[in-house]
């Protein structure tokens, strides 16, 4: 209780914040959309940190190499959040 009003106060006072979760199974964009509806204000993709978000930094290192991705929505996550463009 009170989380929504606290988040609205942070926005009103222009205090930056992000949302972090160890959850996965969806893209950052999907989670932003979900939270936008839940909190009744726009949550942008760059305000979301999911369990796989740190992997984005490794995408350049492994560009053009095979990468095993396992989990629900893994192809969508690899394409949208991590930046790998070729999936099989």
C-alpha cells in the first residue's frame, strides 16, 4: 500500500528512479507497458532492469557467434532487449 502514490510523488518532484526485478520471461518493453498500466503513468523501457538486461553489454562481444538462450520468450528477448538479430 502506498507504492503508487510514492511513485507519483517521485515523478512530481522529478526524482529519477528505475524498476529492477530478477524476473525475466518478457522484454523490457513489455514490462514497461505492464507497469505503465499498473501505475497509471508512462514507464519507459530505459527505466526497466530485468534479470537479462546486463547481458546487453555482452552482445557486441558475441556478435556473429552462437549463443544458447533458454526460457520463455527467449527469441523475443534476445532480439528486442539484448540485440541479437539472428535466431534459430
